[in-house]
């Protein structure tokens, strides 16, 4: 059973068959009940009509023999208070009451009996009529002034009982016929519904199977492949489009990862190669080598290598969501002033403008925020001609930091690309030998962890980087905007 129900198609078909089958069975039971009740009501109405007609005749003192009938399967008798049959339906030779019912005067009794004595067998009580069961309606009327039976004058006879027995055989036959028809048709209809659900469900799931087969065949080297997309806009179409969107994200992520590894390998190899070359040259000519100069250059390259490794570790921690922030109230203006002071020591002919730096307090990690500011200042210093401007302001629950330079600026298409890892524009590659293309990428990761944004804004001259962070209240949590 578990194997048979292992597929959605099988479960959907079974569920449809069970639900439709139960609904049809309940509907059939209700239909039979309504049909039987309706037919029985019709028989009862006919019997009551016959009863009322005979009662009207008996009340007037005129009782014809035989009594008039409206249906062939209905028998009528008028019985005296002493049990004598005074009149009956045509063809009846039974001279005893059909049933032993004596209602009170003016009342009517409705009863159902399995059978009555055969009206065609006279006084033999052993023969029963085969058209049962019967619906019996009986009532008792007061004695009329005179009762006539044919030519005989019976005189006062006391209260009279009128009995009408209507056969329910037609009701039983009709109900049985409908029940047999339903018993034969419901399984066929249920099987037809199951077959249709099986076929249509299979056709509906064909795109899903095609998606499964395609995804099962895609490996890490085939992320460029896509699953087939049906032309429909239903759930399966949306599933296919979502799957393709996921494959594109995986492909982009894998491409970035491979490019990251390749760029990192290249960047790491450059200082290692420089150090190795200097040492090999020095060892080849130990007496003529300028060992202090070699040591100085090797130290510079090792520091560059250290910075590169630290940057890679920061980005790796950000990718793994493993970067832990030590949140505290940070005066961002103090961080900016401190990092600008350090940048001045590294600058050669670059002036830093701090006239527009005002107070701004945020909730964050002081060390990480200082690293982000340092990277921004280094980037602006490398591209500036003469001035790097720094602005800091707080307004409406946010703190905005702007670092601008008067360099060549950025093209509109490059404003987002500069935040990608190992991205160095042509001008930067030729003018700067120390940049690794990771500074702005690290800035974006750090600012994102602090729930802020960073972007390249519009500038008349040079480039303008804008950082927006939530402001902090004195008690710690971020201020509402």
C-alpha cells in the first residue's frame, strides 16, 4: 500500500475515488429515502381520498355495494359495529374485515401491515394477498339514519368503520428498481471519476516530472541549464520559473565564488612572488645584496599580504554569517576624526576637509565601523587629486556619513560594480598598486550588518560615497524615525 500511494498521482486518485464514492453513496441513500417517502405519501393521499369519498356516502345513509374505487390495488370495506362487512370494493368476496381496526368515532388511524387476507378467497384466512405490504387507513363514523345494502334494509346499525387498504407494492418495486440501478451505476461512475482523475492528474504532473528529471541531471558544473517552463501561469508554471530563478542565483553565486577564489589566488600570489624574487636575488648575490632594502620591501609586501588575508577573512565571515558584532553606543564623529588623523599620516599631498562633520551617535561595533571608515578614506585618498571631503550629520533618526573626493569620478554603470569583490576600475589599476578591490565590498558587508545602506551618490566632481545608519538613543536602542 505504501508503494502504491508513494506518488501524488496515486494519492490524488485514491482521495478523489473515496470522496466521490462516499458522496455518491450518501446521495443514493438520500435519493432512495426521498423517493420512498414521496411514493408512500402519494399512496396515502390516494387512500385518504378514497376513504373520504366512502365516508361521505356512509354519512348520507346511502352505501352502494360494490363501493366505488379509484385504484385497482386499493381495497375498501365498510364494517358494522358487530364486525359484519356491509359493503366492499368490486370483486371482493372476503366476508371478514381486512384488518382488526376499530378507531374511535371521528378519528382516523393510519397503519402499515405486511399483508391482508386475499380478497378473492372468501373466508379462508390462510391465504394472504401477495401485493403487500399495505397501507391501511381506517376511520369510524356515527350511525346514519338508515343503511341500505342493495335491496335489503338493515335498519340502524350503530357506528360504521370504513377501512381502505392501499398496496405499497408499487413503492417497493420502484425503490428496489432505483436501488438496483444505483448499485450498478455508482461503481461505474466512481471508476470513471478515478480514471479521469488519474489521467488528468498525470497530465498535470508531466511538467513536474520534466522539472524533476532536469534538476536530477544538473550538477555543479551544469548550473547554466534551466528546467522547462510551461506556458501556463498556474502553480506548476510558477514552480518552474522559481526553480529557474534559483538556478540562476546558484549559477551567479558559483561564478562569484570561482572568480573570488581565482582573484584571491592571484592577489595572494603577487606579494608572495615579489618576496620570493627579492630573496632569490639576494641569495644569488649575497655580498652585493642590499639586505636592509630587501628586508624593508619584504616587510611591506608581507604587510600587504596580511591586509589581504584579513580582508578575505572578513568577507568569509560575512558570507558564513559568522561575523559577531559587539554592539555599543558609538560616537561616529570621534571614529571619523580618529581615522582621518591616521589617513593624514599615510597621505602625500592630500588634504582632508572635516568642516561639515557634526555629532552622530549609532549603535554598533566600534572596531568594524572604524574599519569601514578607514576603507572609505583609503579608497577616496587613492582616487583624489588634492582634497577628500568628509561630512557627518544626524537627521530624523538616521546618521549620514559622506566621503567624497575630487578625482576622475565614476560612470553611472560603475556605481554598483565598485562594491563587488576584487573590482578595480582601469584608472585604479594603473594609478594604485596597493589596492586589492576588497575595500568597498567590506564596507558594504559591515554597513549591512549594522542595518544601514551604502551607495555611490551624485557628485559634480569625483566620487561621492554615502552611508546611512540608524541613529541611537542615549539608552541604547535605535531611535525611531
